[in-house]
């Protein structure tokens, strides 16, 4: 991570540093995103993973600067293409949204206007950001529908969203997101609202188009199976913080944070026949009464004394991996006996 105020290296497209987003409500302040750090290289796919309420979607909306009251971004930096997005005017951000950075939402109908045809909506984006003529924008809409695998695009381009299936609408949303050749695609649970049979098709489509276009992608999901098949790197969020990050294969095979381990052992396909499905005890903490120390401590099977009063920092453990856990931040003689013996997540000591 680069120094504050200094642009990241050229190969880094997006770098989020110390991002803090709060919601001020009658009951108090909710720290929805609490000091988040991560980076995304050009052409790379990063998976942002965690339970509902962990802060994933608020992080994505903060990057787009779409946080509405009572929410507010109160700290940090968001570097994109050498510019800190938090310092840009709203006019400059409008030029970036839908053009250089696009977003695919979970429910297509939140992105599509029911009173306009899908062709009109795609063409409008092209006219707005690329200053294309009506004919060129309309031709681009047909081209994009064909690209995402919609049959008879010349006919479908004249249809309204309600005339299409859920899977077809999501393809339209992807077409709209890609119409201006963005450098970054943010996909927020893009397949959750779809039938299982359609999910694999949409994910394969997104992987193929991203590879062909060279765009980077931030994929937000709670589904580790999707992550394993789609991304190169993973960042795991819990209670507004990144708790672990690294290459996807190494992280999933050898998790170093108890929360990541808990997520993995809760997947039915990883449990042998006859064994009980593991669950992470407890629930995500109340945002108005967060634990004083590590936010996962009340649910952690490896919890010991330092965890209760001190929130661990996110530290490098080598090989481009980071973890926020006292099991990796204290000398072995200071660890509890079971931890020092090697029963930490991933078998680390």
C-alpha cells in the first residue's frame, strides 16, 4: 500500500486506503466501513467476501460515491487511474460513473427503467458518455445485446424489461455496464436473484467478456463457490473490516483467519458424508455495540486474552497475504497452549 496522498504504482487500477463510511442515525453512529484497505490491478478480478452486514455493498457504493444521507464517507482515499475519487467534483464523478467505472447490481430491475426499452437505455448511456449519434448509439446497443448472448438482438432491443426473464434482464444490465468499455466493473451479488441453472451461465459470460475486454472486476459475494471459480485474489470482510486477503487458491486451501476458516467449513460440499455441517456460532455483532477488541472475538474458537481488549491490525504474513488476527501478531510463548501447538487456522503456528 502506497503512502497517504501518493498515487499507487501504474499497474494498480484501484487502491482503497483507510476507507471509513458511517451512518449517523438516532441510535448513534454505525461504522459500516471501518478502515478498509485493498488494491486491484489492471485486468484482475478481486472477490470481496463476507456475511450480510459485513460492509461489502457499502464499500462498493463508497467507491462509486453513491452513499446517501444519513451515510457519509468520513475518511480515507480511493485512488483510481491516479486520481483520488474523494477529491473530485460531482461533475467529474458523473463522467466516471457508467463510463470508466460501471456497476452491476443484484436485482436487474433496480438498474432498468420499466418505461423505456432496453435498447433506449443502453443507447442513452452511450450517447451520454461517448457523445455518439442516435444511430451509432442504437447500433452499439444491438451489438452489446449480441455480445452478451441475447438471441435476435435486433428484435429484443425494442422490448421493455418486463417482457424479459430474470436471466435475460441481467444480461441486459451486463450489456449496459460494458457498452462504454469501462476499465473497472463492480459486480454486487450479480447472480443471487437468479435461478441456479442461470447463475453459472451469467458467471461464465462475465468471465469471458472481462477476459476479452481487459477490464478489472470487483466481485462482491457471500458465495465462496463463486469466488473459487471466478477471481484471482480474495478479500474477506467482517464487521466493516478486511480480516484476510491473498491469492484465492492459497487463501481457500489454507485460511489464516478463524472467520475465513469458519466460512469454508460451513459449505456443505466440503463436509464428508455423515459429518455434521459446521456453523459459526453467534451472529454478526450489533453495529451499535461492537466488541472492544477483535470484532470476531465473541464467535472465535481460538479467542484468548489479547483479543478481548485490542483490535489487531491488518498485517502481512508473506506471499502477498494479509491477516487481521492476534494469532499471527504475537510471539509463540505468548500464545495459548493449543494455539502454540499448531491448531490455528490453516495449521499455522
